[in-house]
C-alpha cells in the first residue's frame, strides 16, 4: 500500500513522528507521499525526506485555502523550489469554495499557473477540490490532451465526473471519508475500475471509522483498503496490490 496524501510534517505529529512512521511500516504502508501547502511547508517536507529518502516522496504546491494577496510571491518561491528534482510532482493545488470564496479569482489563477508548470515539467499533480467541482471541471477540460495527469485527492464528485476524469487519465484518491455511511461515493465508486483508484489518508485529517474524530495517520490507510475491498467485492490484497501499482505508475 501507498499513502498518496499525508501531511506528516504538520505540528500534530511533532511529538511522535518516529512512532507514527513505525506504525505505518508495520501496517504494510510501503511509501508516503507528502503534498506541500505553501512555501513554508517546503523545508519541513525536505527534512522528513532526508530522514528516510526511500520512504517519502514530496510535492510542492500552493493549497487553495492558502491563496491570498501574496499568492504570486508564494508561487515564485514554490516555482523556484521545483527546479530541484527532489519534488516528484506539484500539489496540493486546486479550488476550495467551502470556507471562503473571497479569493476565488486568485485561486483559479494560482491553479492555472501550477497546472501549466505540471504540463511543462511533465510532473503529476495532487488536486484538492472542495465545493468546487462545477467550477473546476471546465478549467480542467482545457488541459485534456496536454499530458496533464494526477490524482483528484479526496474525490467528492459525481459518478459522471469520476467517469470523465478517469477517461482523461486521472486517478481518484480515496481516504477515510469512504468509510462514512453518508458519503455519496460509496454508492457508485465500484462502477469505476480499481485501476483508477489510489489510497490515501490526508492525515492528520479524515480518520476512518471506527477512529473518526481522532488524529489520522498513515497506518489507518489499511482501514480504507478494507472498505474498498468490501465495496468492490474483492480481496484486501487485490486492493493493496492494484492501488499501489496505480500510484507507482503515476
């Protein structure tokens, strides 16, 4: 298994990061991908990467909720950082209209800039979309055929959107939210071939049932795999093997 989206560099893990990593490895998590959220996250991710080169892959990007009046300055720093091949992709980027739409125009501009980087540099993206699928789909469609690829992290779209995005070559990131009874994607996800699914936690957020409300961590991705096995009516081992293969191919 691979946890394709975890924020282990955040303060929530400062006191026990070594134990968290040990539990992940003991649970069968063979790699963790760390998405950046702003310029300040770059050094923290690099520190984890240097502590265990083969276990972590790191990404650099400006998260939509971090977009403000200084977003161009933030992008300048992140863009310069991406000249270093230590970063495997660009993320976490996207649109988020859940909390505040004040900087919607700036969010869209930042997203286009970073998607252009991804195409030019042939790097995958980790996309965050919250309460904004209707707004992001027209933008993403302009990149079809460009070679843009990546993961729609914490996928929360419709079946139609899932089919369109996977047909365009994107993967869907599935985390603990799939274990929640009221999650709409539980009803249709099995209609999307497993070859387009990857596992993630978004730790420290979105802990799966029965740990909901507690700090999430990569070891809990096993509970996501268990849920996917039930939804797809396949073995947990098949879920582990296929989702890891999907992530590594990306």
